[in-house]
C-alpha cells in the first residue's frame, strides 16, 4: 500500500531550516560502463536514453559527479561504504570487501529496511562480499561466450528488470525496502537487438558524417582507425538498458509503490571508446572513465519542495551517496571502520540554485595494481591518483610522468600543462600526497577464489 509522505522540518547545526525526508523505498540503480557523455543530457547528439533523459528533467541531476575507480569492484565498494579504495582496499576486481566495513545495505537493514539486490554480471558476485547486508542477492545463472570465446556469466537488462519486478510482486516489498539493481548492458560483449541498433544509428550520408565528426573532434577519439560500428553498438546497449530501466520504474505505480520513493541512479565508471587511444576501461582515470551520471529522483518532489534542476556548479563523488541517503533518514553510517569520506548532498538537493552551501573542493579517484602479473617496471603496474576541481585535473603517477590539465578549457585532457602551470601543479600534487599519506594503510584485501578469478580473466580484468 502507498503511504503518506513522511517528512519533517528540522533545524541544522547552523540554525538554518532544512528539510528531512524519510523515504520508505530506496532504489539504487548502477549502470555498468555507462559513460556520462554518451547521454543526451550531457550533450550527446544521439537519443541513447529517452527514459533517463525524461527522469533527469524531473530530478536533481548532478552533472559533475565522479566515481573513484574505473573498475567495477573498487567503484561499487566505495559507493556502498563511503570510503575511498585506499581505505576499503578493494583496488582491483577479484578482491573481497572485508566484513568489517559497514555498507549502506547493512545500515539500512539495521533501520528495518528489507534489502534486495539484482546484479547482472561482472565482478559483483557473492564472493566480492558486496552482498553484505542484502537479504536477497540474485546473480545470473546463465553463461554466454564473449567475443574471445570465453565463457562469462551475465544477463541482459530485460532479465534483470523481470527478476526485480518479480521480487516487488512477492510481498517482500510491502514495508520499507532498499532495492539495488545493477545493469551490465553497456559492458562487453556488445550484442544489442537490431531494433535498438536502428534507433541509435545515424542515417547513412550526412548524418553519419556529422556524428563521426562529433566523435573525433568533440570527444577526441584519436585512434588511428576509429571503430564507429562498435560505438553504435555501445549506444544501442544504452538504449536497450534505458528501455528496461524505464519498465522497472513504471512497474512501481500499479503495485502502489510509487510514493515516498527515492531513486538514485549512477554508473560505476565509463568507457574509453577510442579517447586516449583506449577502448575499454580499468586502465586509465581520464574523465571519460570516471565522470558518471548521478540522479536523485523523489517520487513526491512537489510535496517535499524539491525543485528539479541540473546541478553543474558543485562536485559530487560516489562516496557522497550513502551519506546523503542516511542523512535523508536522519542518520549516518554508524561504526564505519575508517574515516567516512562522503559529504551529504542534502543541502544542495533542498537549498535551490542560489543557496550558499558548503561544497566539496575536489574529486579524488585512483587506479592501482590493475594486472597482478605486471612487473614493477611496466608503465601500467604503478599507482595513479587523480584530483580535480572545476579548473584543473592532476594525475599523479608512481611510475612515469605526472600530468596536469585545464579541464575547463580542455575537458578531454589532451594538452598536458605539467611544465607550464607551476602553481596548480604544486598545490594539487601536495593535496594528493596528503590524502594518500592520511588514508593508505598498506593492507591488502583478500583475493577471491580461483573460479572467480577465471571469470575475471574472461572479462579481461586479470591476466
Ligand atoms: Zn564496471
């Protein structure tokens, strides 16, 4: 049954009134490998996501949001713990999130939320221990051959949506619940239905020429032989996922679940698609890899006084998500092992565009030890950290040279200013080194079992 909106006017520490909302239903959607700038509301000229675009229009849409890693396991671990990978130590796929960390699902279960997860693939199976706190944790049973002929276990958005809707219909969802749905479609292998491919492929001739010019000139695809056909399939997978995400959303109203519901929608990381001469993810932390959509959608926005808007003047990080959800419930991630890095986005959600609220000064991401058998002198073997504000982005590297970009003028990070912008260089380098010194515990997370490692090898994550 739908219940009345539950909200209360409370007073924050500074004495300013602030709205507290207590959503009874919280839906977190993570879309694997969804690059933000392939969405229409990030300026992409193809309609890859009609549902998400219409939802973003009715939501608080953070357009300067970043993940902490371009790798599934570390990224989701931060999204659930509000800790950086340096702290929770899941720095590669195939590592296990320790039981000692408090996850968002555990915190919500403690508050009486029924918890359920529907996971489509990748590095999030039970042994990743992302499952902690979930009473229901469904993963795909089917295996399929990927483009290299290896068997991988994943499922498409239609099946994941079906499974989530079945759970909503069982009655487990009658009270308060936290539902996490993970979609995998924009990840390899890219095998969209023809219908969705037709929906995103420009007409031959001038439209195709214009779109390819956009990809190479605006999105800085510098590969010698751009794989445009692969990009069309990638866009079609987004379109397919978008249709089934829309179907999940539409399933709530007939079940009486469409009031007092909060939706949070994001991606775990992006994809190279030829920018920086790289087609996948996992290896780099340029912004095509870590800039992600982040949408907070309230079913009762009008009644709550939440005015839908695009927030492009504040940075947001994945670690902010659990803190914001708990803040809306009047709580925190109690008992977390390690210093919580998230800041509540609640003031930005409720205060409106003109509000003078405390904002995050930077966003921080990392890439460590991606392939375990790289020798120490391999350029990809070392650690990389990225720090960015609205103007600059600094890439710190333990092996090889550091990089500095003016991302306001050069958003695709093509002109390295490390030798010509000494003030930004010194300031940002020192900040990175301070963060790392404060947070790096040098512990290693446990490696998962051999069967899981074999799956990760098939996906290209472990060599
Ligand atoms: Zn991923």
